[in-house]
C-alpha cells in the first residue's frame, strides 16, 4: 500500500490508526479561546465531533493514510526561474525584498494545492480499490474536519513544532499534508515521539504579530496567514503595520526555523503553474493596477485554480493597500488614490488607512 501511495507522487506516506487525536483537548481549548477567529466552521459541533473522532468523519474508519507534498524553500510559479528569496530576519516589513515587492507564501506560488492533493488522493483511492475492491475511502485536504498534523505525527511524518507546523528532520516544514481515511485495517507506523525543538524559540520571537501565544498555540486572529487569506472583512488596524509587504500568507516562523536551513528543493515543485499561465506582477503598484481593472468575473478567470483566488479581488486589493501603506514609497500614492474610488468598501477603507499612514509618516503628525 505504501508503494502504491508513493507511486501517486507523494513525498511522504504514513499510516496512523483511526483513533482520537492526541491533542483533542488542546484543540477544544483553542476553540474555547476563539483563536479560530472567523473560521466558524471549525467550531461547529458536528465538525468538532469529526475532528476528535475520525470514525465520525468516515463510518468504520480504521486507518488514516497521511501524505505530504514538499514545495520547498524556493517554491516557484512553475517555471525553472528561481524566485528571489524573501527571507525576513526582522519584524515587520521586509526591506531587503525591495520596497514594492509583494511577498507571497511559498506554497501559494502556483496551483491551488487542494486541487493537486485531490487528484493524487483520488489516484491513491483507485490504487487501493485495485488491491482491495471493497475498501471505502474518503479524502481530506486541510479544509476537512481532520486534525491533520496530529495524525501525521502519529503516522511518523514528523513532530509538531512550537510554530504549530509539522517538521521532519530532513525535510523541514515546507510541505503540505493530505489524508485518505479508509476502513482498511493497515499496520500503523511508529509515531514520531521526539520533540526536536528543544530550547529553541526563534519562531515565537520572530512572529511580527505575536500570534504564537504559547508553545504550539496559535491565535489565528493575529496570524498574517489568517488575516490576509481567511479573514473576509477589515484587518484590525493595530496589526496592519506588522504585516509589512506580506500580501498573501506568511512564512516567517518557518524561515527562521533551523530545521528549514537545508530543506530540499524539489526538482518539479508539485504546485507549479501550467506553462503560459500568467503570474502576478512582482510589484505591488503594478499588481494593484491590474486588479483594479478587473471585475469579479474577470478576476475569477484570471486566478482560477491558483491559491491566490481564495481572498477574492477585494481581499487581495485590501492586502495590497496595507502593503502599499507600509512601503513609505511615494510612488504608491497614485494607485492608492485610485483605490479609494473602488466599488468595494473594504478596499476603500484600507486605501484610506494607507494614505493616512503615508501622510503621518511624511509629516510626522
Ligand atoms: S505565519 Fe507569520 S504571523 Fe503567523 S504565526 Fe507564523 S510568523 Fe506569525
Ligand atoms: S523555530 Fe525553533 S522552536 Fe520554532 S518550530 Fe523551529 S525548532 Fe521549533
């Protein structure tokens, strides 16, 4: 079965028993503190029940097959060209990347990883049915009610670091997870029991918004990934400056992790865009100009199948307004003035904030 899974193109495969996750109680406490923010689907009673018992997600479930795909430290848009590193070693705006460069989380520089996992997990389900015709399977890719990192640790794929990411000693943490639940009783792998974080706390110190409130406890409401991707409404004003030029997601707590210092670069990144698919401009002003010219329908056509489609046109423009407000670069002013005319109240409000930030920075008032 492991061979069949690896033949589907996964980098790691592990087998965990379909038992209650080890961190079910921590998960309940996390929800009780509202750390999930607007992601209310996570707190729904039926979703919680399924998360704390995989048999609620798939009746008769006996094994969770956990898979991973490595995107690596230099995830690309799909071509061979290397994307400049945006490693940040300071809090706030990443000056070394260029003042108008939009920073995008590595995994998002390409195809929507959900689509890639779904295709490969369907292949794996077919391979399983070829070996065991009566097997029942159900796939999940992080949107599903499965505590995936918990099961991944149980399946021996790594440990959960203080930054809440799953880390594997030779791979680091630049990989995504997908799961196939099945009623087959497959021999489980040895769990990964060691905590290799030791006394390190680099991720907690480096987080620009203090979102890692305790070891392995993340207040998503403060996390830039949540604020720029999952949050639908207005970004809290007190967190906007710390977002810097991060337009979609954030990798800081992975960039500073010593276990990512030598993480491998996959030869063929799994989320690469198909040749010829347009990539966003690597300039916040140009990107904003492009988006302002698109209506919602044309935005969908332009970004369909990419991770960047998730926040929608208004969400991306909101994020760009914050990034442009943080640049301190006067060349951002014309496009910000156009943004305050946009049809979206969300965009207008963030552009107004950005213009005000420029004004106070320049006048000191
Ligand atoms: S992704 Fe960024 S904002 Fe979120 S916890 Fe990590 S460093 Fe903090
Ligand atoms: S930066 Fe240090 S504490 Fe944080 S996840 Fe990596 S090893 Fe663990």
